[in-house]
């Protein structure tokens, strides 16, 4: 079975650092040992970029784009399962496979596209963390909060020293907190009880002809897909699975593939419910309304052009009141941004080492990525003020979606290859599901690209 390691180990400091029990151990012990990589990847599916696109979709279009959240989550599950399998079977991450198996001239375009995707994702973390700091400290301007986010490298380095299992545990607690809050609001509180028949209608029977005719719907849908099926997560997942002490005999490989498939399905299903909950609550609270009355009696007014992420805390107000909602939302958003910062930096290390065989200190890698993200944020806030965050967040996710084909095509080509994967290659179901996802996303990108370019110009022009 192929297991070449021409470019060294993926994430060398974490490689093989988690012990897995013997095959005779109880299934739940084996699952807990393998669980974790998909959890880290799922953080990218619940980052501020997802919050922004889901909030915008729900506030502007109600439940109309709920099916896009569901479909993109399903496609993400298929593709992440394939990415994990590639890493387990070949012993290489996707970036190393691209360097070793593709023509040399593809190396720079692929590497640069990955860096653009990582910078676009980090832009979402910058803006999300800045909004969170602004909510926690109202006297702090958004521009000053953006600058402060450049120092989060200290948090990253502290967590990395504690090891992979500690990082996974911290992120699990943060995700669980967010999930519990939204569950209570949707299923328990009467004032935010959604229209379940309408939700089912838009989830399973959307109006596709109206969707295709609406440039605004297509643009936000591309943003949702880019926020969900992130290109750098495909590279990262194929590297993270190697943090377990994997043996290369056929039975051990099959066992690792099986438990990582379960891990991926569970973690990304949770991510789907969180994203769907954000869209649903935005639809309940914002769609068709010009104001919302909080339990305290205070009225919060908004318009279709409101910066949704800065007033999104009111979706939690029925549960805990305005002050606590603002605090809880800010903490959750900050946690989301910082968690995604960790995974984004790890992804940056994977693609830099895999494609180019460059190795630099994690803090330097973090600063480079953060500087690339801060510059456009400073420019936009300087040009348009504080009320432009959601626009730039959505644009950053559209950029991610446009980068996706460059990761998906080689991933599926390698994973379906007998030569590269041997007996561990993906079966017919995953092959068909993966290529169908790949072609659907690529077609939507091509269809929506002209509109996305116009909207990109409009974001910075303030139109």
C-alpha cells in the first residue's frame, strides 16, 4: 500500500502523537481515540464567515436558502471523508500528494490559491473577533479591535504547546455551548419557535427556477457553500488524521478509515445543525420585520442593509435577555474566531510544507496569514466605517468557494486511483457523490462568478 513520505511528515509536531487502542478494545474506546480531527475541521464550518452568510441568508430571504445549508453540509461530509481517507491510506496530506503526483508547473498556482483561501478565511476570523471585542468593549472602535486581533498569535502558541488533545477538548466545549443555546431557542422557547412546515418545504422542495433567476440568492448561496466546504479544510483533514499512531497493515487502515468516517459524519452533522439554527433564528427574528422588541421592552430597529452580524445577538435575547445575549454572543463569536484561527494556521503550515517544503516557526506563519487578512479589513473599514462587516464576511466566503475546484479535482482524482490508493481507494458511492459535489460547486461558481466580481467591487465602493 502506498506510503511515501518524500516531503517529510505532515504537522511534524503532532504526527503520531495520539495513541490508539488495539483492535480488540471496545468500539467506544476506539472511536474516542480516533475522534478529534473532524472536530477541528468542523470548527471551520462554524466560523464567523458561516455566521455572517447564514445570518444574511435568513434575514434577507427567510428559509429560502435552508436547502443550500443542507446540501453544502452533505457535500462537505462526502469530501471530508475522502480527504481523511487519502491521508490514512497514502500517509501523505493532500498538498504532498499534489506536489508528488501532479506536474511541477501546477505547484505554484495550487499553493498560491491555497494561501488566498486561507487569507480569505482568516479575514472572516479577523472581522468576527473584532465584532466580538467591539460588543464586549463598546468604547473600542471596530478598527482598533481589528488591530488587536493581530496579537492572537500568543493564544495559538499557548494551545499548541499543550498538544492536540487539549486543542480538541477546548474546541469541543465551545461548540457544545453554542449548540445548546440554539437548541433551546428553536425547540423550547415559544417566542422563537420557527414554522417547521415551511422549514421542511424550503429544505426539501426549493424553488430552483426562482433561485437561478435571482443574482442575490446565487451570490449568498455561493457564500454559504464557500463557508461550508472550505478548500483548506480538505488539506488540513488529510494531515490531522495522521496525528494518530496509525499502523499500515490492511486491517489497521480499514479500522482507521471506518472510525474517521464516523467521526466526520458526526462532527459535520453537528456543524450543519448549528448553521441551520443560525439561519432559522435569523429568519424568525429579522425576516419581514423592521424591528424587534426585546423582553426588557427595548426596541432594536433594522433595515435590509443592516450589518447583521453586529445585531445578531438579539437572536439570543429571548433566551437570556439583552445584556447576557450580547455577552454570550460576543464570547461565542470570539471563541468561534479564535478556534478557526488555530485550524487556519495549521492548514497554512500543511500547504506551505506540503507544496513548497518550506518550514517556518508557527508564530511567523500566523503573523503572515494575519497581516494578509488585516489589510483588506482596514481598507474597507477605513472607506466605509463600521457598518460593512457582513458584506466583507460574505465576500470572503465567496472567494473560498471560487478556490474550491482546485482542491476538489485533485483530491477525487487521487482518492479514486488504484495506482495511488491501492485497495484503499474510495468505492463507487463516494466516487459518484464526490464528483457530483465537485461538478455542482464548480458549475455554481462559473454561473455566479460575474455577479460575484461585481459585488466585490460594490463592497469596496460602498454601493
